[in-house]
C-alpha cells in the first residue's frame, strides 16, 4: 500500500475501488489503459501548453528525483515506484540536479 497526499486522497475516496485494489476507471467502468490515456488526454493538453511529452518513465524519473531532492530515503522512493531492487531506482530513476551537485561541492570547499 502506498500512502497518498491529502489532495489526491479526496479524489481517490470519490472513486469506487475495484476488488483487486485502487484503479482508475474508464468511461465503461473498466480499468483505465494508461497507454491509451496518454495520447488521448495528456499529450493534447501538453501540446496546447507548448510542452513536450517524454513518456511514463520520464514521469517516474521526475517523481524519483523530486522525492530525492526533498530528502526522501532511496528505499522509500523504491517502494513508491514499486521496484523490486533499490539499485534499479538509484541507477535509472534518481537523478541529482546540477545545482545540488554544485551546492555539495561548495559545502565541501568550506570544510
């Protein structure tokens, strides 16, 4: 079970869960197909805003990197992304921002 932030919790509570757990329903009441959802909904909205779509993996990389920047432990990030091994999360999903590396080197210079 992955805990969710309060604004999302309210929306999830309004959705009736499937027997196998929380799923987002499509118009027919079946499980939403994210591969269909992206080109139909996400891509047109991003295009309208003048932003590119990089795919679901990019979304996960952004989530992992932002959680890391907030100081969240790598093993917690691994569990949020549901990877079986923390090294997969660290190697492929967590990217340290350049400004963080710059700040780290400045701190080291003052030790």
